[in-house]
C-alpha cells in the first residue's frame, strides 16, 4: 500500500468516524430537546431559575416572620416579668 493510499484510507476512516459522531450528537440533541416542553431548553432552565429565586424569597420571608415572632415572645416575657415583679413588690399601678 502506498503512502497516498494510506492517507486516502485514513481520511475515509476519519470522515466515517466524524459522520458517526455527528449522527450520535444529533440523536442526543434531539433526545434532549424533546425532553422539554416545546423543545425549549432555555425556557426550562429559566423556569427552574425562577423556582430557585421564589424559594429563596419564601425562605427570607419565613425567617423574617420567625424573627418577629421571637422578638414578640421576648417582649411578652419581659412585660410579664416586669408585671410579676411589680406585683410582688406591692406596687399599685392603678393609683
């Protein structure tokens, strides 16, 4: 086999291999695209990004609510303690 024939055979193998790779990539791409509504990967990704953002917002809101509840409980305990101490010391707050 001559060098030219070898190069030609190698080029044919390369071309066949690239064609098979291209076919496999197209097949995988088609499978991936059809897995999403309207074959729209970007909208699907954006949808998940929105869900993540909304989840973060909900966590922040609940954390704020918990902080406010905790603060209210602390103030209620302080008020009860002051009332109890005042009662025990015999102060009459009505007069």
